[in-house]
């Protein structure tokens, strides 16, 4: 038996919220950070729920699949599977800041040096993925490169990495990794390409977004990026996975807490799903 099947998945009660997702059932998964067993358990539960769900069924990954955790390669292989494997009709794969630093660090260009350094830092935890890729290809000294990504991850996964989007809208819901700047034009803000690094702020923002209570012109934002302890310190919310101030955060902390978090969203309501066993002593997370 796959040991991951023993991991619990908690499905919370439904809560009311003004989502208008045009009759769809949407499963949104927050930051995974290499926690493949937790993701596998979560996807198994989602497939069961999708079988019971009405209307078009959509799975949205909110980014940050990689780094920090013990099995980023396994997480990416699950992430790259098609819709039928999860019992849904469509999959959207959004880009997180961790995917940005990895890709910019290996493809070259004006931001490559800074991105490479940041990716392999203790803050971002990219060194764990690098070691996993080296072990996969049995080259312990292999340099980070597009060739290493292709050899270790496979062309199908690499293709999906380059095909990631900044966001997806369904009805009045916006799915994005980091969030929105309430003072910026939404279309311009979300159109910024990931190749401009930290200026693609939809993947990096937390301050100015999580402490904003004035709404987003009717848009309801579903996001990841900011783990529970940091979310609380910015937003003041005791439970960062509640819909409040037109936001719903789904970063459960993953490799720092042992929990990968998701939500099932339908018209007028949502419920939270948590996969894994919480660490007795969660690792503090100064950065998303």
C-alpha cells in the first residue's frame, strides 16, 4: 500500500460566501512545496468529491509546487497529470514565485544571477529540489540548467512549467498565486510577465494585499503564497483560511507545517480541505 494513503484529509463544513463561479465546481490547491504524499492524498479526496459534484469541474493549482519539501519531483509529476486523472474536466496551473526563481535561474537573462542565488538560498529552499534532480540523473555535481530540468523532470513536466499562467478568472473569482494590488489596474497588474522577476507582483505581493479591507472592485481573490503565521501577522486574521475582505487564502504552510490546503468552491459557498499531519513544532516562515 502507498504510505500516502494513510495521510488524513480533513474536509470542513461548507461556509457561505458570495462566489459566482457560473455553476462550476472549482477545487483550488494552495502551496505544495514538495509535499508529494500530502498532495497525493488530497488529490484522491478531490477525485471522490468531484465524482459527486454538479456542473463543470475545474482543478486550479495556485503555484509553488516545488522547493523545500522532500519530493518536489513527485509533486510535479502529480501536478502535470491531465484532468481525467483527477476526475475533473479542466486543470489550470498557475505560476508561483518559487517557479519563477527556478526558471529564471536556469534560462539565463538579466535576472538569472539574482534568481539563481535566491532559488538556492535557505529562504527559498531550492537546494532541496536541485539535490533531488541530481539524484534522479545520478550526477551529484550537475549544474542547474535547462538540460538538468529536462533530464530529471521529463519533457512533459517542463512543457507544463513553461505553460503556467499568472491567473485565471471564473465569474467573480480570481485565482492567482500572491494576490492583487488594490491600487493598481487589475488587467495591467496581472499581465506583467513572469520574466520581469519580482516586478510580476501578482506572484510576490502580501503586504498591501492582505492588510487591505476595501475590496477589489467586485473581484473575489483566491490565493496562496503567504503561509498561516505570516498571514496572521499581516492580516490580523486568526484563521487565514476564512473568506474575509474578499480574499480566501489557501497556503497551509506545507513543508513548514505538514499541511497542504485546498478549497472546494461553488456558487455561494466554499469549504476547506487539509491534507497531512500537522507538525508538533511548525517551522517559522518569514517569506512566502
